[in-house]
C-alpha cells in the first residue's frame, strides 16, 4: 500500500479523533475506540513509512490523546458555558426552528387579539390589566410622567424580583407543555393579549411612541425569551402527543432533554432584561437615538442567538458533533456508577432519571405518610392559634418551615421525613431497597446522624427564611454530602476525611451552583403551579365542610400543605443532583475513574468491551 493510499483510507477516523480531542466533553468509549485504531495505524506507519510525515503526524495525534487524559480541569471552567452557547444551543435551535416559528405566531396572533379587542371595547384593558393598574397609570399620565411605574422601586431590589419572576414564568411556560402543550399555548396567548392591550392602551392616550421607546428597552429581550420558553414547552408537548415510533414515555424523555437545552438558553436573557428594566428603563429622559439603539441591539442579539447563528452553524460549521443525538436512558434501568466523572449535562440527566424511578417510592414512603401526619397537625395547630380578622394577609408568610404552625413539632416533623427520605435514597442508589434486611440495619446505624443534620438545615430555614439560599451558598450544601461520604461512603475509593471533603466542597464551589439554582427554581415553579388556581377545589371543600371558621384559616392550611408536599416531592431531585455533582467532582479531583480504567486497561480480551 502506498503512503497516499494509506492516508486516503484512514484520514476520516484521524480527523474524527482530532475533532473529538478539541471538544470540552469527550465520549470516553469513542475516544478509546479511535485511540486503539490510530495506535494501530501508527505502528503500521512506523514499519512502512518510518521517515515520512504521516508517521510524525500520527505520533503527535496519539500524544495529544495522552495529554488530554492527563489534564485536570479546575472546579469551574467557562469552557462548559461557551461550548453550550456556541455548539449545543445553536444546534438545538436550528432543529426546533418550526417550534420557534409556531410559538411566535401564537404570541403575535394573541397580541393582535388584544389590540382589536381593546379597540372595540375600551373596558377590555381594565379586565386584562386590572383596575388598580389602569388607575395608577392614569394618575401618572395626568402628572405628566406616564412611565413613572418604573421609577418607584429600588433598582437592585427591582432587578432581583424581576429576574427571578421572569425565570419562574419561563419555566412555568415550559413545564405547562407537560399537559400536551395546551398550558404553554394558554400562557403564550394570555401574555400576548396582555402585551397587545398594554400597547394599545397607551396608543389610545396618544403615548404610543413614548411607551414603545420605554417599554421595549427591556421588553424586546423579555418578550422574546418568553416566546422561546413557549417553544420549549411546545417541544415538550409534542413529545407527549406525537411519540412517533417511540414509546410515549421514551418520547417524553427525548423531548424533555431537547427542550431543556432551549430553556437554559433563556436564563442569561432574563438577567439582561432584568438589568435593563431595573437600571435603564427608569431613565425615561434618555435620548431617542440611544433608546432605539438599545432596542435594535436587543433584537439583533435575539436574532443572532436563535436564528442567524444556528443557520450559519448548521450550513457552514462541519464537525463530528454537528448534529448530536439525545442519548436516551433505558426506562427501567439507570446505569449508575457513583465514582464516575460526568459532565454537567450528564449529571442533570442522570438525576432526572433517578428522580423518575424513585418517584413511586418517594410518594409511598415519604410524601403520603408526611401528609397523613402533617395535615392533622397543621389543622389542630391553626385552630389553636385562633387568628383574628386583622391577620388576614399574614398567611402568605406561613409555611411548614416556620414555628407559627405546630411550634417545635413542625421542624421535627420536616427533619424526620427528610432524614427518612435520605436513607431510602441512599439505599435506592445502592440497589438495596428490595431487601428489608438492608433497610432496618441502615436506619439503625445512620438515621440519628442524618436526622440531626436535617434538623439543623430545617432550623436554619426557620431562622433565615428566604435568606437560607444565600446561607447555603456561603456555606456550601455539598459539605453535608462530605459528611455523608465520611459517614457511610465507600472508603476504599479515593481520599475520605473531613478536611479533604471540605476542601472538595470549596474547590468546586461554582459547579454546585447548578444544583442549587435548579432546586430553587423547581420548588418555586411547583409551588406556583400548585397555588395558581389548580387547588381552588380544595379551598371550596374545606369551606363547604366548615373545617375552619375563617377563609384565611383555610388559605393558611392549604398553603402549608402545598409547601410541605412540594418540598418532599422535590427533595429526591435536589438530593440526586447534589449527590451526582459531588461524586463527579470527587472523581475529577482524585481521578478515581481514570485510575480504575487504567488498572483494567488491556485486561479484557475484547478491547472494545
């Protein structure tokens, strides 16, 4: 075989290996397969072309493989973020371009309905926007400052509230795709009508240009992000309604992973929109040219991220990963190795798969018993407090994480079920749940230790309230997993002492912001959904049967049950997220899985096993 024939025959796999090496996330099995093949080619080249450039090229290529295996990433890398926005997001955006168009059409038609309805019925604006808002806006118009609503609040507090609220709306719009896309469509229609009514209202007052230049400074990105979130919800709904050749549950899994890529791409957009609305929109006296420039740049940013660059990427950039498939998990088995280095996406996907399989156990062993015990406790404690009419609006601040319902019994109850849940989850991860003899000894040995930690976390929530999230950021929650690892971890793997585990928690501090953020968003979205009118029949039943004397007693009781139910239902998701991220970070720091691979390298008869 001539050198040119040898190159022509093998250049495709060499190029494939080169492309794989430059990617931040490498498929280990594919890397091993290509490495074996290229090593064989190198041996051939050394024999037949010892003084040719092809031997030098292959020698350099194999050396790159060894260098990549020896690299240790730091705890936080912008490479993951840049790879997502430069590769994953544009690929998925191009693939789902029809859903983007459909979401935009639904929103645009809804806006037109809002405009036409307002034009034909002047009272329609009051119905949609609310009488209080219309009255306040009219007063601002009479004072000569129609956009004064954006100047009233502290800019920093406004930014925090707006950003979190917009992200919640986006995730809510996304999750409503679970009911076949109907919920997502409803949210798009409602928001579209509201924007149309809002804009026409100012037009009817002769303030269209003024309102346009002010509102769309932040609205360009904010509304676009909602439309994008709507597309993610439609993808989710499409996976349920039209499974194709997949089982419906498998189709849902596939569409959920695809839509999650889209929804994650909207998070920085809401941060930018929040900054603009809080710090820029309030300056209504800015030059017109500057306002137009901000609006134009915002529109260009959206078009570039979700239309222009995805088109360019698809047609111009050729790589091995140009059209990555979504890897589906076996529906009945989760292939899980505690000590395995995984990417952020793999940790998240694994956590959702574990959560799905554990859902039945969690509901049966944790959520249902907590409801049976907690509901009577809250009922009698609310009656005992005997709140008066002037406490009507205080129930919003009451939850199972306060001492106002149940006194000290409430944190004890919550901590008990958290500890019980952790025990069951650990046994689930060890595949020992089916053995009763495995459950009882584990509870006897570890329950009290876990309960004390759970009680401290519950009391911290009672003490700091909403600031608990900040506390858990300063004192990383992964330290708790370091204690668990020290208590019942498998010590034969890696280093396992308290100082080392604390160091691990802070070394990979930024990595753990992902599970913290996802846990907070998931809890807030679930409680928002539960309290969005879906449980109004529960209020009616409580009032029909006269269980409480006052309406706000019923509200307080329902609010407490919703929060307890939501927290315990989502506890496994948070636990699995932190668990996977913690042990993945441990592998990253100590190269546990790499040591295992190297130890077994060459011992198998088939190198591709």
